[in-house]
C-alpha cells in the first residue's frame, strides 16, 4: 500500500539538523503509528525501542519483533536474574544512557492524561523530554525520541511542547485513500471501474487510514458489495464519534423551506450554478462563495435553510457541534476546535454549519486569566480558518446576536453574504403551513379535506404576524393531534382553527425583537438586494 512518508521525512530532517531530538506526532490513527514503526525499522534496525504503559519498554529483535527489555534485578537477587522494565521512570532512565551512547530511536505511546491537572503523572516524561530535546550529546549521536499522541497537550505541558518538533500527519490523503480502496476491492475479488473507485475514494474523505480501511471492509461484509449508502452510513458513524462534528446527507430541499425567495435566488445564482457549471466558473476565474452568515430571531428556519442548501448543492452537511467544542478544561477547547477544523477540511468540499457562531466571535472574555486566553486562542483559530484562501469548506454560520460578533468576523473574505432571517411575511407563512401539511415540498401528507383546509390556511396565514417558522410548524402539529384524537377520517379546517385559537405567542416581545433586527439589518447585511428582499411582517 502506497502511503505518504513525507511527514516522517520532514521530522527526521529536523532531528538531523539538530533542531530538536524530540518529535511529537499528533495522530489517533493506529496505521500512522504502524507506518512510523515500519519507517524507523529501516533506519534504526539495531537500536529501536518502544514504550507504552501496558507492555513496558521493548526493543526490536530478530524477525522485526519487539521483545521486553530486561535488566539486572539488583544485588538482592541471584546472579543473572533479570526483570522487565515496565514503569515509565525506569524506562526513561534506561533510555537516557542508550540515547547518549549511540544512534537510537525511542517511541512512546499511551502517554495522554485525561485532564490537564493530571499532567503531574507525566512529570518524569516532561522532565526527560526537556532534558533530551536540545541535548548536545544526543544530537551528536543523531538519536530521536518520538511521542505519538492524539492530544499533545494531554501528554506534555505547553513549555515542553515549545522544545519539540510537532508533526500532524493528514487524516488520509486522496492518494492514500485511493490505494486503500484499490487494495480492498482487489482483496474482495470485485470488479469496479475507475469511476467507481474514484467515487469510493471521494466518499471516504474525512477519514483516517484505519477508518477508511475499516469502513470499506464493513461495507463489503454487510452486503458483499461496496454500496455507497452503506459506506456513507459507516463514515457518518465514525465522524460522529469525534464528538465535535456530525455529518449527514440532508433530504429536504428549498421546496421544503417556505419564503426567503430572494436568498434562495442569489444562492442559486452564485453557488449552486457555479457548482453545476465549473467550466464557466473557471472561465470567469470565479471562486465559490465563502459562505453565508444568517442572523435573526430564533425559530426562523436558519438551520433548515442550511440543510436544504446542502441538499441543493449535493454537498455533505457537516454540523460543527458548538456545544461540544467548549469545555471547562483549560486548553481542551482549543484542541477540540483544531480537531474539528481538521476533520471538516479533510471531508470537504462540504457545507459546514456552525450554529451560534457568536460563541467563537470574541477575542477575549475579559481579563488576563487562563479562560480569557483560551477564548482568545479559539477566536484566533476560527478567524484564521474562515479567512484562509485555501479553505475548501463552504461555511454557513448562524447567530441571534450579530452585534456580539467581533468586526473581524464580518470582513470580506470570510462570508460572502451576511443575511437577515426575520419573521416570514404572509405569503411565506402560507407556504410554511402548506409545507408542514405536505401540500407542497416532500413532507408526508395526512388525509385531509382540502376544501376546508385551504381557506383555513389562508386565514391563519393572515392572522399569524410575528410567528416564526417553528411556531407555524407547532401549530400544524397540534392540528394533526386534533385530527388524531377525533373521530373523523380526515384532517379538516376546524382542526386547524382550534389549533390556531389555542396557540399563543408573546406578540409585544416579538414586536420589540423584530424592531431590533430591523435596526441591525442595515448595519450587518452586506447585500442591499438581500436586505430589501428579506421577508418580514
């Protein structure tokens, strides 16, 4: 299997140029660890050591097998009796002499601590890496220390990490995934043409080497075939485990979103058409839009619009799970955001949804404490990614409080369009009611007396000023419940009237809210046509 060894070679170049003797490999992919070992076997065959808490210290022996390192048990034991080195401090002290005496490589795994305050458990490792990283004697022998970890900050403290070479292997490049696909197809004895292989290669974007191989095997074992729908299901399950992003294939389209016709139109012309006519876009030297920032009251359909946009563009919908990106543990939020961005970019082109993006849009939370510094780091990470000209993801962000966003978030180059999503006007409200009753769009349609339902919907649409899309959906659900609990064979206009009479909103509060957003609109919306065309009471 053809793998990319460039990340190892770059790290070795740093070791050989005496930049640092210590390399931290940031990966959770077991196949990257296997790849590293295979490379080092070829370069340190006679002096390659590994340590992990379960197996202790081991050395490469005949047959490319690792055997436990044994040392004298001490003067209290019979001559020749030896014990395996299993404790971390013993392994570090033993390796200190070896690394200084001759050229050797030392790989450590399983060093992550669950929380930052538990790093004291790794104090021996931290002390050793600090001593080894720039040690002239070890540099002279050209020895190398490799720490493989999914979370460098959970293995070493910040000051120690500044002394090492940090490498981040790709999850799995397109070339590597193509090689894995070809291998799995060949092993399965299947015949798939080049277009089919390419489709499988593209569908596994966002997975690491191990996950790509596993997903392909599970897909084939389930149906004895490489079915795309099965593969996408297993892929989504793997990505969901990251706890920072979630991937799905939306089924609802613009026909299932009531109103906002001006927004739909401009998105069709600037984004969807560019994807459908790539040659024309290249002729115009036109890049894809960077994304949309939608702001407005809760319940107006911002999330639904983003999912429908993903379906219209035939792109995967990736939900960056904002609620899971922030934790109370210092340093962990920044790590989670970094992991999320890496996953998103590896899985792109995709439409990435970031709800409550204002949580990222502040430079600091005030003061100079650790929490404030962490907020600043997260802000900087998100700002750098959004402004990256090489970003492959199309981002749709939403916020109820655009005034809380730092002005840097709104600068050109981060979002192509900043769009107000206000309460729907009468015609849009009628569309939304019809959509939830299955009279338009793709939602299921209950049995109904359309002769009584149609005038009821028209009346309710007129009388529901300041209702959000979520309110109208709830009203329809209550009408369906009225039908279900009754004795009739079809939903009637009376079921809708009763639901409408029973459902209430705080109109005075909604009036205040809409006036606020009308004031914010000219300040934040960056398209006059969109501002004028946005539905509102």
